[in-house]
């Protein structure tokens, strides 16, 4: 077997390190966004800046002036729709971070595998069996434990966090549908270019950062997003999706640590319990899909 062929028995150390690095970088992205929106910079502007910078970095990295594959698309409609879904995921997440903790938002995001499994049937013809539906229901219970509706005041950021997770789920489903017909370069580029262009008219005025630190964080948003996605690509070139499935969930560790160190926040016992339930359900869904693929 070639040394570059992903193995389902042993996960290369480099792949694990890339996943770890991506988790830390995405945590830096969310932490930077949380700080900026708490400083009064609108989430829409923060999201827009993230995608403008990401598009410029991809254009430079792939040398767009000499790489026509970057602009070659089969369906511009689906490319734009996919980009809007990614923008929705980012915007709603940044909006939720105004009132929610980092650990809470990432836990809601980890419910995405269950939503994807549920929507894959009507959208892609990949119907979920009763075991996966059971995992979906359990994950929903975990989200309810975090939200605790009817017990005190509902966090106003929770609906936005759920919308962010749903937007991300649609983004993944569109990516799965388009991967066979669109080039990887175009998928990476248009996922940043589409929201950067389409949302520009809604950004009626530029928001001037008040401190050099705010300027630095705004500049770093695109870097964090672009490099994080690039590390994910490098990781999955070296190992299978199933082999790496448990490791992205370790991002919850970085999110809890950053939330405590930089914002003085730590989730309560109910949130931690809901987190364990959601992550456990997600791991079961990934494991179940892996076993089905091995049988077929």
C-alpha cells in the first residue's frame, strides 16, 4: 500500500496534528469574532470582513490569475446558494456569540451530523435508518438540556446558534452534492467569494475599529478561516473521514479553555451534560455510517 493512502486501521500522526491545529485556529476565529461583536462591531460586518479576506487569500494562494479551475463552475446557482449557506452559518454564529458562551455554540454546531443524516434522505436520497434516527432524537434531547426551555430565561442567542447549525448542515449537503461535478478550487473560492459579493450591498457603511487590537483581529479573521479550512483539507488527504471522526470533537476543549481564559465563562453542569450527549450521538452516527460503508 502507498504511504499516502489513507488507512482505516492507523491514523497518521500528521493528520491528527492538522485536525488539532484546525480546531485551535477555528477557536481563535470564534474568540476573535466574539470579542469584536462584544465591542460593538456589528456581526454582519465582522462576517463580511471574514469572507472578503478569505477570498483574497484563496485568490493569492491558488494564483487565480494563472489557475482557470478557480473560476470554472458547472452550476453558478448552487455555488451562490452554498456560499450563502456558509455565510449564514458564520453570521448567525457570530450573532449568537454576543450572549452565548463559546462552549455552548460549538456544542450546538456538533448537532450538525444528526441534522445532515436526517436531511440527506429527502435532499440526496440517502435515507437514515431507525438507529440513526434514535441518535438524532437523543442529540435533540442534549440540545434541550443545554437550552432548558421553560426553566428560567431562554438565552436570546440560542435561536441564532441553531440557525447557524442548520445553515452549516445545508452547506455540507450542498458540498456533498456538488463535489462530483465542481473542482475543489472553485468550491473553496466561491464559498468565500459568493458571500463577500452578495452581502456587500447590505453593508451600508464601513465600521471603523476603535483600537489597533480591533484592527488586528479584523485582519486575522480571514487568515483564521482560510488556514483552518486548509488544515482540514490536509488532514483528510492523509486519513479517512471515519478515522478522523472523533478528533474534531476535541475542539470543545479549546472552546471551553478560551472561554474561561479570555471571557471568564465556564458552562454549568446542565450545559456540560448536554454537550456529552450531543457529542456521543454524533460519534455514534459517524461510526454507524462508517460500518455501512464498509459493508457496501
